[in-house]
C-alpha cells in the first residue's frame, strides 16, 4: 500500500512541475513574441523572461510542498495570502505599469517608431519598457510616460491606424 502512495505522490509531483513548466513557457513565448514585434530591447526581454520563470518556479515549489503533505492546506493558504497582499500593496504601481505595458504589447496598440499623441504630447515612440515608454517630440525632447497612463488615457496612434483597422475586420 505504501509503495502505491509513493508512486502516486511522485506522479502528482511530476505532473504539477510539468504543468507549471508548460504554462510558463507558453506565457514567455506569447509575451516575447509581442514584445519583439513592438521593438522591446533584448535586455528587457531577458529580464522579463527570467522574472516569469522565477515566479513559476516558486509556484511549482509551493505546489510540490503542498502535494507532499509537508504543510497543511490552512497554513499554505494563510501564508500565501499574507505574502500576496504584502507584495501587491508594496508593488501596486510597478505591477500596474508592467501589466499595462504587457497588455499594450499584446494588443499590438503601439510599436517602436509609431507616431503617437497622448495628453497633448505628440512625438515618435522610441522605447517601450516594462514600466514606461519614451516619446521623442519634434523639438527633440524626450518624454517618459508610464505604461498605465498610456493604457488608461486617450492615446492616438497616427502610424498604426491602418494596422489596427485591419484587426477590426
């Protein structure tokens, strides 16, 4: 009987780790593809890929600990809830900007060298980062705008109108 439960435990652990690995790779590939189309620098792509991998490794470790029975469900749930609330409050603005940047890339709303207008600022998009985007005005000034502001505000993309209209059908 004990031998069967050990095999069952090992099977569950392998399935959990494989599932986390597959999901993280799928997410990394989707975001990397969108980021490359938008012209995000390789250094920022590397940083983001490693962040996703680290997050999924931590989640996989927590799943393995839970499956092995080393912790009770109540303890794991309580600790994960406390950690999640603490991190979300501490990183609220940063995470908002990062998620907005990812959504802007996945929506294909902006790309490098697009002529955009946001909040009275007109210029060419020269960099899309994880937390902010850089716009160079006709006067040569460099304006740095947080991604959450771009995602929430009225953004006019003069360059991409044809590209975006094709997606509408």
